[in-house]
């Protein structure tokens, strides 16, 4: 397993990232989602709590230029399912769950983002009540927008102390290359949600980090603890 914090420390711009896993004692599921930005428009965001999760919101509405790919609901809970993605496909998966579709069925209706030349991949995850989870990435064929590639990864009976991390950009180059390979197998520490959130936040690049969402869910009871950190709202 790789060290999650070291990966973040060594990557100045992974873009947006999802990590799902289980604490070392096996008692809790863990969800980590973060957004980063290089442009003023991307950095002008915060996470705001909603009835079923969170949404991105402009910190300064007067500076918002194009909301199309940066304003969305990253996290939504539907029944006992928790959906987390890097775009408005959160709503696609939510609608699919409500219609009785499985995770992969819903995402077959979507492709990567229309933001050439990067063609940012859509990364998505779903966490089930029993702690099992799945991740997905929809991306172009190595930057060729004429071909869409879909990858789905399922994790049943996840191992205690282990998680899987997927993010949008493999390297910080121009144009930004999509993440490739399987989600990274990372160590999940047995720590409280506030400590985990602070450790992840401090590991993210200080210039590019924007917002962070961390939730720990007790598998036996469903009890949740959540921490949200917004760069624009730091004390």
C-alpha cells in the first residue's frame, strides 16, 4: 500500500480526487473528496452543506465566469448509498439509483468533460451501507476525444486499513494528462475524522488546494462525522 499523504505531498496538481476505504480497526468507512484549481475561476469556490450532501458554490459571485463544469453537487446521499464524483454526474448516478440501476449503468450515459485539450476525466465513486464501494473513471483515449474509455472498479468486503484513491490528472503538465491505471491502493489510518481532514488538507499543495470534504461512517450504526475545509473560509 502507498502512503496517501505522501502521494498528495508529491503531486502539486492532482486536480480533483476521491478516496474511499475503511479504517484500520474495520469499524468505519472513510470518504475523502477534494478539489483544486489553478485559474481564478476554479479557485473561487467553497463547499456548502446541502440536505443530502454538499455542493460547490462561488465564494465571490461577482468573479464567477463560467459555472458549467465547476458548480455541481460532489456528494449526495440516496437512501443508504453515498455518491461522490467530480461533476454533475453525481446527479446522473443518483437518478439511476432511484430508478433501480447499478452504478455502471448510470455512468454509461456520460463521457469525459468537454474541456479540450485536457478532456478532464469524470471520476466517480459509490459507497454502500456494508462498507463495500466502487470507483469509476471515464476518459478520452490518451487525449484523443474521438474515443471514450470507461473503467469500473469494485471493492467487496474491503480490507481494514486500506483504501483506493483516484484523481483526475496524472501529472502537472500541459495539456493535463488523465489519471491512468487502477485506483491507487493506499493506507487508511485509524484516526479521528478531524485529524484525518487536517492531515489531508496540509498535504495538498498550498497554492492549488480549494476545498476538502472528509466523512467517517460507522458501519454498524450508520453514524456519521463530517469535516469540511474551505481555503476561502479558513480562520
